C-alpha cells in the first residue's frame, strides 16, 4: 500500500521512476496480487495514467485489464475501473488544442488498440455480457467502450455482434433503462451499430425500436426537445434509409400517423432555437426517406397515400404557407412536399387547391413561382421551388394542362397573376438563372404530353407597342440568336428540344421560320471555346430532332434536304461529334443521377434530370437518322409500311380472336349456368321422385293394413264383412242389398197388416156365430184355419224380427264401414291429388330437361364452329408471322449486301485514289473531289441566281 501511496500521493525519497516503469509495476501488481483490494488500487492507478500515458498503458496493460473483466466479475468497482481504462486508451476524443497531425496519430493509435481488442471475438461477447449488469459503474463504461470500438472498427465489431447470441437484444434493453445517461449513450451506441448494416437494422427494427424511439421523442417534447430527440431521429434515419423492409414495417405499423404532431407549429414562429431547427430538419428528412424517388414505386405510392389520409401533407402545406419559418426549414419543407406529391394524382390535386393566406388569396403554386423567378431569393430556395414545380407536374397531365391554359389567349386574366405569366416573365428576364428555371419549368409542363405541345404553339406574345405579336416559339429562337448568356441559351435549347420532340407539328412551325436552320448550322459548324461546346451540342440535338420527327410537309426542309445540308455545311462526323458534347459534359452525369436539382453554385445549373433522359433516348436514333441514305430510308419505310400492314392484319385477327374468345367464354358461362340449372332440376326431380315413391309405399302399407283389418272382420261377421271393403263397387252392392231387404220388410209388413185385418174380421165373425147353434163345425174349421194362420203369422213375425235384426246389423255394419272408409278415402283422394300434381311437375321437368339438352347440343355445335374459326385464324396468323419473319430475313440480307457493296465501294475508292496519285506523279492533271464539290457548289449558286431572276 505504501507503494501505491507513493504513486498516487506524496513525494518519495530518491529518483522518481518513469511513467513506463510505473505502469510496468502496476501491471505486475494486477497480475500477481492475490488481494482484491491491491488489484483494485492498481487498476485505479492505471486508469489515472491512461490518458497521459495512453500508448504505454494500452501496450502493457490491455491483456491484464481484459483478464480482470473475465475473473473479477463479482466486484463491480474494479470492473468499472477496468472498463474506464480500456475506454481511455481506445477512444479518440478530439481535443481543440491538438493539431491535425497529433489528432491523426491519436486516431491511428485508437484503431491499433481496437484491432488488438477485437482479435479475439470473445472479448466483444464478454463486453455484451457485462452490459447486462445493472450496476451503473459497470453498465455506463461498457456502453461507452463498445461505442468507441464501433467508431474505430465498425464493420468488424458489427459482424461480431451480429453472430453473438442475443447480442442486439441486449443492446436494445439499454433504451428501457430508467437512467437517462445510460439511455442516451445507448442511443449513440445504436447509431454506430446500425450504420450501413441492413441485417442489424432489421433486427433492431423488429425489436420494437420504432415504438420505443417514438415514445422517447414524444416524452422529450418532439421538435421542441433537446439533443436526445436529435439522437433518436438520427437512429430512425439509420434504420429507414435505403432499407425497404424497415420502411414497409414502419408504414404497416401505422407509425407514419404518429409523425403528424411533429409538424404542428403555432402562429408565432419567431425565435426558433438552433436545436428545434435541427430537430425539424431531421424530421423532414425522415418523411423524405419514406417517399424518396429511389424507393420502389409501389412502396412510395403507399406511403404518399398514408401521408395524405392522416393529414401529414396538409400539415406540411401549413408550414409551407406560414410566416416566420426559418429559411432552411422552409427550403427543406418545400423539398419534402415535392416528394410527397411526386407522381401521386390525389396529392397533386390537393396541392393545386392550397392557397396562401394573402389578400386576395393566391394559389400556393403561384406564390412559389414568384420566389423562383425572384433573383433576390436564396439560391437553394429557388432550386427547391423548381423541384416542387417539377414534382407537381410529374405524370400529371391534368396539372400540365392547367399550367399551359394560363398562357392561352382565351384564359388570360389581366387582373391576377397566373403561373404562365410568371414563367414567361422569368423566361425573358435579365437574370440568367430565372431564364433557366423558367425554361425548365415550362419544359416539364410539356413533358410526354403531345396535346400541350400543340396547344403551346397558340401562345402569342406582345414584344413591344406598335409591333404585331409573335409566337412563344419564335420569341425563344429570337432570344437564342441574340447571343445571351450560356445558361440562358442552354435553358432555351432544352425547352425547344423538349417542345418539338415527338411533335411533327411543332417541328414544322420551327422550320417554317427561315432563319432557324441557318442559325443552327452556323452554331454547329463554328469552332468555339470550351464554354460554347455545350451550346453546339444542344444545337446539334435540336437540328437532329428536326430531321427525326420531320413529316416532310415543308418542301425546302425535308429530311433528305436537311441531311444534305448537314453533309455539306457541317459534315456528318463533325455533327455526331458535336452531338456527343452533351453526354461528355461533366455536369451531365451529375444531373442524371437523381431528379432533385442540387447544384453547388448557380453557374453549374445547366442540366435537368428529365432532359438527360431525353438525350439518352434520342442521341442514338438521331445518329442513325443522319447516316442513313435516301434509298435506305425508302427501303426502311417500305419495310415499315409492309410490317405495319402485316401488324394491322395481325392486330385485326387478334381482335377477332379476342372477340371470339369473349364469345366462347360467354357461351361457356351460359353452358355452365345451364348445366348448373339442369343439375339443380335433376336434383329436384330426383327428390320429387323419391317423395312420390315414399307416398306410394305409404299408400301400399295402408292398403295392406286395411285389407288385414277387413279380413279379420269378415272372419268374425260372415257376409257382412263385405261392407268393410274399400272398393266402391262392393259398398254400392251392399247398399243395394240393404234397399232390397228394406223393400221385403215393407212388403212383409203390409202382408202382416192384411193378416191382422183378416184375423180381426174372423174374430168378429166367430163371436157372432158362437151364439148360434149351427156354427159348430164351421167354427172348428175356422178355428183350425185360424190356428194355422196364427202359426204362419208367428213364423213370419219371427222371420220379420230376424230380418229386422239382420237389417239393423247390416245398417250398423254399413255405418261402421262408411266411417272406417271415410278417412282412407279422403287420404286416398289427397294422395291422388298430390300424385297428380307430382306427375304434372315431373312431366314439366322432363320437357324442360329435353329443352336444355337441345340447347346444350346447339351451344356445343356453335362452340365447335367457333373453335374451327379460331383454328383457321391461328393458322392465318402463323402464316402471316412466317411471312413477316421472311421479310425481316430479306431486310437483313439486303442490309448485308449493302454493307458488302459499301466495302467494295471503299476498295474502289482506294484504288481510284492510288491511281490518281500515280497519274499525278506521272504529271497528268487530275481533278479532286473537293474541286468537283466546289464546281457543284458554284453550279448550285448559279442555279439559285437564275431562279431568283
């Protein structure tokens, strides 16, 4: 301990050891001490010396410090000292007092120690394990050390962390630490960890980083927050920039909606702090990352839609029209709005409806254009306005029409300033930058829109009092010929090239002015300086467009005559060389990289992004068009016409086949629907047949049941059982028998009454004769006859009673039979009616099935006919395709023959040249081609003079 007191504290007697010796002794103490306190004091001493003796401590003590991290895990204090010491020797803190050489040496030293530390990947794994310690004295130095390692050797450390189990997840836990110092340094660590590594960016994003970061931004006060908000926004930019997977995750997680409150600004926008400006600038960049033109079109369109639906675009437009907003925030807001509306029709329509809070209200587009053509506005702001106008017109034919309409005579309002008036004013102002911006803006109003190119030909300008108006096209060429600044001429030439390209009517208007072609040829043929080369290239492009899109409507300026003019006045090779000046310019490739116009200075503002696409498209075809001969063009035109005819025929057959396919498809659908209906009807018929069969079975069962009951009644009651049958004939027969019995009964009753009357008469006569003497024998006879009659009457009475009894039985049985048969007969009648109805429906279904089968048969026949027609059409198309291939082969052969002829002609020219040389050597006079051309030129001039006379 006295040793440490001597090192750390007061003066000791004798010579003082050097720093290296002291560090060596401390390292030995760390390695050999068995007491934890001794090791802790030694590490503390190394920490105090690590900044002054960085090289020595790093060289001698690093291995011992790493060993401390591995062995003394139980003591947080010594772990903290060791981590702080490692941080001091690895970190490259920039000090203001150091010069550049000293700082470079310090950086190199930090990189060397970092390489030494990460030689063993287990050291990074050990450090990640220590970050799980909650103790502040361990966790905070560990976070700082890992951040320093990432700054020095980011790629290597990222690779080790990526393969370490749960490595990224452990680092994400730092954002949830309640101690703000650790959380804030954890943000800096994650910034370094996610730089340029898409795999780690995805893992961090799926560890719920977006939710945590947005929560921290909200807690810290959004745009009004401090440096922590800035760190969160920088980390979000790392996660989202050029990472389509994270961008899609951000959008799908509805995090775009949570960005809207960031841009809520009040009416009083004065006195913004520098931190707020920085925060809002990063927030705007975050929005631009989601809708950048370099993203896939589908993802960009989806984000643009979400930003409009959640009101974010409306909030940005509010900032755009607000007062008191700092200039750099206003510029970045304009750029952000530009990319949010670029290519989105809904967003572009909304932006067109935004009005500035002025009196009277003016459209936001007009207010922005006023800033663009105002030379007193900052250069970056004017570039941003131009970009906004370009994005508003990108793939927006409706907006292009509205802009061009403000220039037409019928729509000009003298009482208000329109976009067209501002563009014309900027196009012809004295400021070359305004000329260029207005020309490019007007070119975007014509981009890929043939209708507006033709409409713009109607625009007339009043140049001065007392002179007739001239067209806008003519005024542009007039300014071009006056020799203004290079930037102005470049802008006007880009406008003219965009205007007349793919528009034969505009080409005719341009060529109609007799001064334009001579001016272009003069510009191209001159040998000018470096600054004028670009103008020469653009003039060559303009003249080439006049050749390529020429419809030969002007006799003096047909394609052939323009090519002859180029050959005589300029030379084809010279023309192609001048045309190549455009793409060889150093600023051309810079403008072709991205749509946003970003230039270091106004003088370098020469090329537009969309114009570079046009040059790339036209350079090759113009070169071919200039080199082609008249015969080649005629042959190509004939071949084109032939191919067009064949294409038209093929197109007609294709349309016919499409119609037939549509008809076949429609018929197939009808057949399918009818088949389904038929199947449904078949199913219905089957169900009804099964129901009929069920009713028949029930009917038979009831019939058998009633038959059995009737049989049992017939066994017990004899003949009367016939009354219980179900047949109608048996029942009527029984009723007839009952009627006959009734008649017999009435007849016997009449006879009985007659007999009674006779008996009464006889009784009265007997009583009278009993009194006389002579009536004895007669009385006996009468008595005998009376007894016989009585016995006969009794027997008849007995028989009558029996008949009555039988009659009662029969009536009772008949009533019982009628009551028993009433229900089955009613059921039978109902079953009969139902059977009749079912049979009728069955008949109707059968007829419907027959009709559907006939319809299906007819459709099948028509389908077969259509398929036959399709086969014939296909064969015809194949024949035409064969003919087309044959023609193309003939064209290729003719081209090959022409190439061979050209080779022969070249050989002949060489031989002629050698013979002329020999003749000259022999002293003969030989006329060169230049003399012949001069003579032809003289003859042409003489002919022109004669024509003028």
